[in-house]
C-alpha cells in the first residue's frame, strides 16, 4: 500500500516535529514539480488555485511554517 501526502496530512496530529518537517518538504517539492510540469508560473498557479502568490513562494521555499497545509486545492 502506498502512503500519499494526503494520508500523512490526515495523521499530522500524531506526527513528531521531524515528521512534520519532512511532510512539509515533500509537499513543497510536489508543488514545485507539479507547477513546472504544467508550465505554470507562480502567478498562474495563484490565479488557478486561489492561494496567494506569496504563499506559493513560501510553500515552495519551505518557509511555510506559519501556513496551514490542509485544504490545498488540487490542480
């Protein structure tokens, strides 16, 4: 059975600090790879998802410590 990022997000309340940091890294990497695969700029992704461009920059750079990682839209 493959465990996805969504599965991990559901279990976030039971994770250690290191596990949460690893999840944030995986999420940031997945966002960046997915955005580039679709040839979206950060601005275009912002327009499509409703997530601010500033937050997308924070997600992708791993500086999203103050950002809620649940409820991200699927593109």
